[in-house]
């Protein structure tokens, strides 16, 4: 949808583009959602216990994610991504694991925002985490590019860094820009009209020039004077006149076609 806004005599065209919140995956660069963790999965700490391996199903159900609640589920989500990139089983605080932990939390909050889009607290938190992850990714990109690429592939992330520079929008600046655009439109319109006028006068000028050259050559031959007008000069003007005639015919046909379309619309 195209809208035209008028402010201070200056017109502005703007496209009705659908707004995408900054926490959405298409803006944050997350190319996958949450992992599929069954409700019967054991809590992370309990799954490491030897006793749980031989425990009855009723006991396992008590220590499952479905029974333990959201906190244990969130922990499993985070460690699902950490396990993809950690260097060893005790790796908890390297750049890779910190980014993986943030990624798990971000994707969990993104899923929550899809269900509850008006939760302002979650929206602010997920945006803060996305910005923090961008800073860590930028640091890793600067100091270890190979690991940076490997990490993006493992976590399925598309890096969308902060812009190097940005301009803060203001009313005064916007009006100045719109005024410049309006002045440029007027200047270009006047230049186009003047160019069209000169092109329309080119044909008669070339005809007069061709007649003048032929007359001068004829008079010089009759008076037995040195001939200053050559056949090449006359041929060059004839070719220019022929080229202008073809262009003018095409332009007239286009105008006629446009006029007929407007009449049909009316």
C-alpha cells in the first residue's frame, strides 16, 4: 500500500511495510527453534545418577521434566546447545559455551513470546540477551574467525552484527531530507522538460542546417569558389536528421498510446 503524506508543502511517498519485532528469529538470526525434549526426560542432574538407571518407572516419572517443572526443562534446553560446542565435560565459561547458553535462553524466550507477545518483561529480557550474544560473537569473530564460523554452524545462527554507525532520527532532520528530495524532484522535472524542448527543436535545426549546407555548396560551385562544404559534412547531417526522425516517431507513438490508455480509463 502506497501512502502520501504532506507536511509543509512537501510530499512524501512511503511503503506500508510489515513491522517485524527485533526479538523475532528473522531479526536475531536464529535459524532453528527449541529442541524436541520429551516430557518423560529426566532432569539433567538426576540423569547422571547411577541409581536412576535401575529405578522403577514411577520414580523416574517423579524426576522427569513433566513433574519437575519449567526450571528443569530450561536447564535441559541450555545444555542441549552447550553440548554441541563445549570443549570438555567441565567446560562452562568459555566464549563458545556462554554463547550456547545465551542461545538456549533466547530461543526459549522467543517461543514464549510467540505465545504471549504482550509480555513486556520477557521482550526486554530477550532483547538484552540478543545484544549480549552479538557482542560475544563480534569478539569471537575478531579474534578467532574459524571458531566463529564453526560456532555459527553448530548453533545454526546467522550473524547479524550491530551497524558500525547510525543516525538518530529527528523531526528536523526528516523535514530537511524531505525538502531536499522535493527540491531534487523539481530540478529533475525542469531539466527533463528543458531536455525535451531542446530535442524537439533539434529536427528543424538539422533541416535548416542541411538546406544551408546544400545552398552554400551550390553557390560556391556556381561562382567557382573554393568548396568548403564537403559531401561528408552533408552526409553527417543527413544521418543525424534520420536518427532524430526515428526517435521522434517512437516518442510520438508512445505519447499517442499513453493518451489512448488515459481515455479508456476515463
